[in-house]
């Protein structure tokens, strides 16, 4: 079994920092840190460099002042990831992280270093109904956290840990309240887009790429997985599917089409 070396840097974590392959940049969901994606990152091919990015005020950046707007977070993160785009790059984000991944892709394109592929997981480019929660009532936020899934049972059972989880989740929902609309992607960019969704995700109104096409100019290949909003961590097929995706998407397009099978999938809409 190949050992995956993990190195902390000032804005997050890097798995396989000395790898000579391509770069995979991973953006975490609301209420989490870069470390929440570490298990998935360790399962990716060892010849790729995997960069897990924390938002300001979170994880390894906990001493930094938090950024209060979605646009501000996006502007901050694009400067964090830009030095890692010196080679073919895949952008991956789950939920809030996917919305940010899209914005980073647009900005990196304008800087002349676009990603080769973007994998958007568990979200659409709209304001989530979660932002309509009464964020002043911690018990309401805690109940929603539990019903969404994705929060470890030991956190839910420990009042101090649950209080911290609610605080972090609330902070991100306040940021999401400032989200208005995605930045449209110019046509003909050559960036490949993929959309992974949980078939039983209660936060989604549709299970296709229609909203991404209409609002962001993104036409994505859609894959549905069994599971809810956090299918990414709950569905045992996801780690292999993600490793397969990274392996195929970082090959030149013509070679990819000629030699690689369809990635593991559960069903398509």
C-alpha cells in the first residue's frame, strides 16, 4: 500500500506534496475544514498532488480574520490556489465548496490558468434553503445539522462539540446569505464539467444540470449516487469513483476518450 504523505501549509493541507503528476484542488462544504476531505484525498492516485484548502478563520487558518462575504471568500481562495495551477488542474468542491469551485474556475480562466476539469458535488448555483433558517436559534441549526447527516455522532452527543459545530455552520450560512448568482462561464472554454448529486438530497430541487446551464453557462455530465446531501462520505462507492475520475480526467482528452471506460456510477437521470 502506497503511503500518502500529508504536509500542512499556511492555507491548508497538501497530500503527496512531492508528486510530479497533476494537481487536484479540493474545497470543503459548509461547517467543515480542509481536514474533512482528507480521507478522500488519501484515496486518490499517489502520483497526483492534492491540495485541501481552508477558508480564512478555519482549520490551519483559524487565527486569520474570517471573510464575511461569498465574493470575499472566493477572491481570497483564488489567490491561495493560483500557485498550484502550474500544471493541469482539477477543481473539486462539495456543496458550498462546489459553488466556490465554479467561481475559482472562472477567475483562473481569466488569469490564463484554467482548470482542465471541474467536479461540482452536492449543490446547484442558487441560495440554499438552509440560509432561511433562524440562525439566531442554535437549537434550530443543531436540528438541521443532525437531519442533514454528515456530522459525526460523537459531535452530536457532546454539548461542547455540538455548540462549536453549530457556530461554524452558522458562520458559513451567513456567508452564503451574501451569495446572489454565479459568475457566467464564457462559452468555448474547453473546461470539462461534471456534476455529482445525491439522489435523496433534501437540499436539491432538481437532479440535473439545468440550473447550472441556465445560470452559469455550465453544461455538466451528471452522475447520481444513492444517498443524501453527504453521499460523498456515506456511499461506499464514492472513493473508488473519485479516484477513477481523477485518473481519467487528467489524461489528454483524445487519449481519455479512446482508452478509458465509463466511471463507476449508480444511475443517470
